[in-house]
C-alpha cells in the first residue's frame, strides 16, 4: 500500500492548506497538492496527499473517502503510479497512421 493518496471531487476553491488540515487529523502530512491548470491556474478538481506512513494513509483514506470537504463530497484512493511517457523523435510513439 502506498503513502500517496489521490483526492478527487475537490471544489475549485479548495486550497492546499485546507487539504493538509483535513488529512492532518489522521497523521503527519508530508505534502498536499491541488492540481491546477497550467494556463488558467484554476483547480482541476483533484489533488494528491502524501502521508508519512502507510498506516496513516490507510486511516485517512478510510476516514475521509465520501466525506464533505469545502462543500463537496471527496473521493480518496491510493494514487496510481504515473505511466512512463513516450519519448523519442517524431512524437507519434511508434504508431503507424
């Protein structure tokens, strides 16, 4: 089990401090990040929280999944590892058109 959690369903006004505060009730929060659009700087409605231990992450996930944060019901799951991005030349990833 991972220490990094995905948090979905966030209000567009939810701050990283609010996210950190909600998860701190379950242990030490190593990081709390709200993902923002790179052009408009508005929240994309999800974020990530990393707890200091797997057991704290599990407690936070069980305690917060389906609860209200900033007026919205949030979903908390284990974060998926980000897939490797294709590199190389051409930018088509080896697909034939």
